[in-house]
C-alpha cells in the first residue's frame, strides 16, 4: 500500500493530466484539478490502473469520478471494477450506458454531449466524434486553462476543430501510418474500417488537424492511441516535431503517449 503521494494529493492547486497509457490495448488518463482527480476512460483492469497510478504517485482514492468516451473495450474494460471499488460516479452517454450492460458500474450519470457540467471545479464539455460506435471527446476547463482530449475519431470535423481550438494542452489521436496499414496483413474489411471517416485518425490527418487547432495558447501536445502494428512512435514524434518547427512553434512541448508505460504528469498553465 502506497501512502506517500507527494505529487498528486488534493489541494496542490494545479491543473494537469497524466496519460496512464494509450493505444489499442488500453486507454486511461487522469485529469488533476485543485479539488481532486478524474479518470478519463478505464481501458485497463482495475489492478493495472492502480499499478500505473502508483508509478506516477497518484492515489486512486483521490479519483472523484470517471468519464468514458465510448464503449470499446480498450476504453472501458476496467471501469466497473474500478468505479465500484472506489465508489465513484461514472459519466457516459446513454449509448455507452446501454452498451455496457453487465459491465455497467453501480453509479452512473448519463451525459448529454454539448451540455457542460462541472466536477471537482472543472468545467467539462463533451462532443460527438465520428467513430464506428457512438463516441465523444472532452474538453476540461479550470482556472482559465483548457485541456482537450480526442482519440478514436475517423476524421476531424469542423466541430472537433472548433472545440479543440486554442486548448492549452491537447491529446489527439495519431493512430496509423497509412502506407504501413495498407501494406499490412490485416483483413481488408478491418483496413477499410480503420481508414474510413468513422475509423481512426492517421498520422497525416492528425498533423493536418494540429495546424488548425494550434493557437499561441497551446503549449503541450500529446499524440496518442498509436496502433501497435501500423505505426511507429519515433516516426510520430518526428512528424510532430517537424510540423511544429515548420509552424515556428518549437516552444510547444510535444510527446507521444505509450501503451506500456504512463507519461509523466503534465501541468497546464505553468510558466
Ligand atoms: Zn480505442
Ligand atoms: Zn474505439
């Protein structure tokens, strides 16, 4: 049992996020606010979530609520056990609530995309993204700063651009390298699904979107949900770096989320 949580105890007065892991094998991110923490997606077992939190000295008892993006297993597989273990409320759309069925946690609040709500002093907004099941992305506003989080989207709509535009920190999907995916041995129907406008976002599309989303207030960019077979994190990092360089935005901190290990916590709005 870990009792010392020097970074992420309540009342540290900071707003930030920790990507616990991201990719097709599991996704989860902790949002930190001065009043507590939120868990965004629970795509690992409860035990694995706790293990990853411990690695970043995050006390799972400090998680005040959970939010889900959609009902694919790489986003929900630990949600019932974790939410019930810590007796927290889980926020999700009606579609996700129905889809979870027996995997539904005890305490559920159904959210309406486009309608803001507040948790732990954080104003939260969800909005639909095009995916092969109903899915939402989120923005989190706190203390004049904003974190945007969008994975599992086949295309970047005007709405996605508008919602993410000017976020201080951005987590965006960069799922696959198109050439690698097309040349892969995956079944044709799987390729078609991933490549479609309801599938996942390619590296090129993510970089294109970034150019439209980035404003001078954007200081941190994390590319996430990389495909294990059809992507390469060094290639994604290089694409990200060279795009930011071309935009004369070398001041932006950029990073690629990993499947196996959590990233360091990024604090938003710090000088
Ligand atoms: Zn996913
Ligand atoms: Zn998905």
